[in-house]
C-alpha cells in the first residue's frame, strides 16, 4: 500500500490531542506534561489528575523506546489495511508511562523489550504519522 | 462487611430466564429476538407479561424500553434503566434491577440483551469508515490510523504481553477453547454442539491476530437472552427454584483511561483487567471468596480474556493462569468449572447475558453440564474498560 492510498487518517485538530500531531509534522514525538507538577498526561487531557492544574504544555522527547507488545494481523478487517501487517506498542524511553502505537508492513521478527526508533511518515500536507521501527 | 452489603445480599432473585435460539442468521429483527427471550423469561417466572413494571437494557442494544413495554402490555412501566457499556453491562444490569426492586421502584424487572451480532451489526468489524478518525475524547486517532481496529487485536496485544511476562503458552489458550467446546458438545442449544475440537484443530486453524487463532475468538451470534429479577420473597412463589442474587459489583482500575476500548492499552499494566477491582469488591460484598464459588461463567469474548479473569478473580495468582488452565482446573471436576453452556466461544456471543442465564441453570440444577450440588455461581462481565460481576446462590 502506498501512502497516498491510506484513507484512515487521524483527526489532528482536537483541542486535547492536536499538539501531538502538530509535533509530528515537525518531526517531533511530543507528550503532554502538567506545568505545575510535571505529571505526564497520557492519553492527553487538559486537566492534571494528580494536582488539579489546567496548566500544561507539549514537550518534545527522544524518539526512542522499547517494544511493549505487538500483534501480526492476518485477518483483514479494513480495506486500507491488507494483511499481514504488524501493530506495535512502544514504551517511550524518555517519558515513562507514555506508550504509542505503530504500524509495520508484513510480519517482522520482534521481541518484547527490544529497542524501537521513531520514523515520521508524511502522509499528506496535513498529516504526519509517527511510526516505530526496530532500532 | 458493611450494613450496605446486608441491605442487598440475597434480597432479590432471578425468578425467570429465557433465550432465543443462537444462530448465524436469525432472519428476525433485534426487537423480535428481544421479545421472544422476554416472553420466555416472564413465563418461566410464572408471571403474566403485564406484571412486569421495570425494564433494564444495555446501552448498545437497538431495542428500547417502550418497544417491549407496549407489546408486553405493561400496565405501569415504573422503572427504566440503561447500563453501559456493551459486554461490561450484564452483571450490572441485574444489579440495577435488584437495586430498583430493593428501593421499591419496581416489583418485577425484565433485563434483556438482544443482537443480530452476526447478520447485523458485527462488533468484530472496524468502525473506522470516515476519512478522519478520533477526536472528542475518543482517542481513536492514536489507534485506527495504525491498523489497530478491533477488540480482538487489543486482546492479541495483551496475550502477547502475557506470554512475554509470564511464559504463557499457546497450548494454554487452546485449553480454554477446548474446554468451552467440550461443554458446548454437551449442550444441544449451543451453536458448536455437533462440532468437536481437538488441539490439532486449534493449532492448525488460521491465525487472526497473533498469537490469537480462529478458535480464540467468540462466535458472532444472532440471539437474545432475558431474565426476570424480583424480590426473594416473591420469587418463592415462582415455578422454579429462585437464584438468589448474593452480590453484584462494578469496578474500574485507578487508571481506567478514557474512550471506549483502545486507550486501555495505555494502562501501566495491560495484563490485569478491571476484573481485579470488580472481584475484590464482589467478594467483600458477598462475604465469600474464590473458594466459595462452585462454578463460574467467565466473559469469553476471547480465550485470553478468561485467562486474565481467572487470575484477577483470585482462582490462581497473577501470571499462573496458563499452568492453571492446562492442569484441568477449569474442566468439570476441576477447581472451578467454567462456561458450562459452551460460553461465548462455543455456545453463542450474546454479549455476557447468556452467562447470566447459564448461571441460573446451574443454581437450579438444570445445566447440560451440571456441577453436582452447585450452590454458588460466579458471572463475570469484565472485558476491557470497567467491569461488573455477580454471584448467584441457591436458597
Ligand atoms: Zn499536575
């Protein structure tokens, strides 16, 4: 599948999560952090569940992580995702508690805990998908 | 134990149960299925349809309270409840019905779940049809664009992680599928009644989302189930032995995460479900523990879901679910026989409500895989987001 054929695209303008996608277009992995107490707010929400602050900011972190889990999808459920393909869950090295999803073509050899590195897939002028490759 | 526990414990009972047939193509509307199951449950309770005065439905059901109230000839619809969400709802639906009875809001409450889950809306299909997905606190934008589209794929990621953390084997998952199939083979109403399943069949079946294969997945089903909840006192007059509602609980974990299902993959741990919190509360309210449970109906949208719940409900330690199931502990005669109708894996997926019906059969002594002398039955409705569960007991 070429990138231009991909039709399932993320909403990038949501008030709570848009900053993540804005960062992706700039080639950054961003996480939302409470400006009062530093708590990681993931999934991104405008309110800090730890200290009650509404004050937060997006922080760029290193695009490296560890593989938390993965699955090779062999039963196709969507026309845009021919099988086999692999979905990865990656724990960010620089932001403990933050985990992101990635897509890999085919069925690469993988192991839980292995290092992963971010890659930025420019889908169109508006959307860049952060992806994760074995490092 | 608190006084609140005693205010609920054994005060209500399930007096009637009813189901439709479970098929791949009912040829009937969701409403017709709901009505057929409801009429059967009301008759089983020894009531006239007009005596129903409360109805509890699941939020995902297409059938509404008034749809049923009209055709049943309900004279005075006094209580209408909706419980979220999907497969998390069934035990809590019974709990809500019992709470309404105890509070005096209704006397005889019909609880139903109806779906054309195979021929109609299929939950195993991706719902990502729009050009842009996510936003509005669904967080789907972090998942669907990467091809993470179904509950089965979520549980595949969980199963892979459980294998890595604890050494769980594919043959452990197989044991759950085989056990449910053996129970279905004894149940003439089960969709898989006539089809044996061997370990070779299981291992040779196609992979859906690794490490989960075809028979790790439940049977998308057309069908409906209903039960009638009333006071323990009134239930004594019903034709069948009442199944007393010992306790009900709902629970979530400290970091439940938002959204419908995909963000659960962002929890600190993905190998413990909200089942843990739900179970702890349930046992406390019941004044019972795992060793007091004679038989259980575990929510089995997938095999791995059962394995996690066996751990979270305390039948074995966290991480030991694999060896536990592979040593026969969930079989008839084991520590905790499970899913005695065949479960969602081999009877039919009626989104957790068929488990409530089968639990009542166990308490009545009428299951096709009856646990001799069963006095207590656990029902779990604890897949991904929050959870609910209940314990029934004989009077
Ligand atoms: Zn804070």
